[in-house]
């Protein structure tokens, strides 16, 4: 491409192929990462409220306040920081 610089970010880091090797399907990855991203977002909101009532676990990978919760969730999955347990009820 003319005038562009290859600098992949977001869903390409970690690589989608690496992420898919950690779960059964792309749908599982979507649900799993979205649920974890909501937990991270809730944790951040709890930290901002300052009332000391923390019920969610924060990011398990190095992060800063500019990192998006979904990106953090995908990095956690890629680094095997989470265990997915599927219950068949």
C-alpha cells in the first residue's frame, strides 16, 4: 500500500490464530473475551468509585488506563492467564 505503514494493533495483537487455538470456536472466543472485558470494566468503575467495595478482578496482564478492556481480555487469553470452564446445564 502506498502511503501506509504496517503497524498492526488491536485484534491482530495477539494474533487471532493464537487466540483461536485457546478456545473451541470463534464464538466461544467472542463470548469469553466479552465477559472478561465486562469484568475488567466493572473493576475499573469500582476503583474509581473509591468506596473500597471491590468485587471484580482487575487485569492480569500489565496495563495502563488507556488500554481497552477487550484488548486486555484478549491478551489474558493469549497468555493463558484465564481458565475457561464450560458448564453443560
